[in-house]
């Protein structure tokens, strides 16, 4: 960590302490809600009657009398309701504060990466122009195709975007709740891994999906098969490695040529679990990898080694596929 990064790290530590304090506040508020909920219920009984019951308990269960006296405060129902409303408001404020603190953490991380990532990319990769202004994809292909609901998808702050060999490219880690068939199926399927986008020099409107057989990111559910046609490719090895779907056989033959099939098959040795989606002039590649580490990022200090790991993790595969397509 350099001196320039101390301010970022200090701000992160303060945000983490703030989040811990908010979590403690939320826990205390929940405890108060439960306490006044009990008082609301006990207000229906006579306090003197409850105390007399506590005094009349046998010696074997005398400890229960202590708990009864502890909870019996004589609070009225109106007082309990007002306390419940107050603590409910405080709970909502605490949850909102936790969301804002988490959002501030993500903004801090984005600001840090936008400031220092260009240095890492310049020293690590050649022919790459990093774009620090763009933060989100132009098209969210998984949502546009209808595979995912927008409220389900989650793109991390681990996003890199720029120009490589005069080609617009982007990479990020992604996790989503699930894909959709006739019913919600997130308990069965999760879309998770590294999402790469490469803008091709050819414009096309048709949608084509190639799905590795045996992949955990399965898109070939009933909802998709109703909208698209399953294609049996002429390339025998491609048919063995992938299930293929397209809006029409013509779209598939126009995009997945013999040359393209050979190129994609050449990448399966290095990236065996991948799905490919051709849509709106872009090729989108989803690689199932153990690279999603969002939950540990608050514990990692802001430093150049962290940025180097991320650059290699995200841009390494992206450049592999880009080089493959431009050969």
C-alpha cells in the first residue's frame, strides 16, 4: 500500500466500523421490538394476577416466577403500541443506513479502481485503452433475452472496460439468482461466473446461444426452448460439446461458421465450462469460474497487488477470447 492509498483505506475502515455499529443498532432495535411485543401481549392480563401466579409457583419451578416478574412491567397497550411504532421506525432507519453505508463502500471501491487501475493496465497489458467513465454495460444481455429478471442480477464492482485492438471489450464477475422456465427456479440453477462482452465488427439482430453440455449455467430450460429453436450443427464436435439454440437456423449458420466453431472449440480446453451468446452485434461469454470474491473484498486492503490480481482475473480471459476472434 502506498501513501496515496492511505486515505482510501482509512475511509474503508471508517465505513466498516459504521456498518458494524449500524448492525449492532439494528440488533438492539429488534430486541426492543420483541420486548414491547411481549409487553403488548401481557397488557391484556392483570399485572397483580401475574405476580400472584409467580409467587404461588412451586419451589421446583420457582425460577419461572423470576422471568414472569421480569417481563411484567405494568405497561399499557397504548404505551406498548407507541414504543413498537417508534422502534419500527428506528429499525427502518437502521436498515436504510446500512444500505447507504454499503453503497458508499461500493462507490469508494469504484473510485479507487478508476484512479489506480489505468496504471496497472498500462504496465500489465499492451494495446489496451481503459475507459474510466463507463460503469455499466450498454446491454444487459441476460435480462434482454429473458433469461433473468433485472431485480435478480448482480454485477459486482469488479468491472473493467475499454478498447483492445480497436475493439470494445468489457469484463465483470456476475452472480444471479437463477434462470426462468415457466416458474421461478433459483433454488435449482444459479448463473455465476465471469461475464465477457466483445463487440464484433458485424451487426446482426438474431440471437444465438451455445451452451456447454454439463455446464452449471444452464440456459436450455423450457422458457428458452419455446422462444428459440434447438439447432443440430453440421460440425460434429461442436454438437458434442455444446447445445445450440437460435431464433432461426439461418441466424445460426450466419454467425457460427466452421471457422467460428473451430475457434470456440479451441478455447474449451482452457475454459471447459462456458456459454456463448451472440446478440446485437456482440458476443457474450459466460465462464463458470471460482473468481467471485465480493464477500471478502472489504477485508482486502487497497493496494496494487489487489488490482493486479483483478486485472489478470478479468482481462486475461477477455484478451484470450478477443485475440481468438481477431485472428
